[in-house]
C-alpha cells in the first residue's frame, strides 16, 4: 500500500520530495530531520499509532499539515484525528483517489515535501 501511495503521490506532485516510513517512530525521526510541510498518516501502525504520532508531529512542528488516511471511516477515528491536529481525513478504498485533491486543497501551489505513511 505504501509503495502504491508513494508512486501515486510522485505522479501527482512530481516536484515534491516524497519520503516514506515503516513505523510511526521512523516517521517522527524523519519529520525531525526533514520538517515536511505535509504528512499522510495511517491510524494503524506497528508500535505507536497514527493518532499519537500525529499529536507528536503537531507538538514539534505545528505548521506541518497532517492528513489522516485510514481503512476505517468511523466517526470516532475522524474525531480523534481532528483532536490530535490532523487537517483532513481521507478513507482508504473507494475514497483514496481523493487524496491528491485533498492535498492540493490544503496546500495550493503544492508542498515541497510530502511524507506518506
């Protein structure tokens, strides 16, 4: 899934640096090094979950935008993502084609760095 998302984002935003991580902890390390403008975060991750990772990213870098990308479209996850500081929520599956348009809507002029996780 991560490879497909990275490929889609590379096609949609060819001038952006696309970084990927295998865990929330690795995502936090990369965010500390790269200070991305935008992070695409899954809720279900090995180790720390995406909600807690989003909260940590926003605590360290309030200007970083986070899009929560989850296989569940449950309202509780939307509420938790919003409370953690996520700027948007996009469900996987039938809605995942919306991800590029949500990114474009949040960052007109395209971000320099997109970090899918």
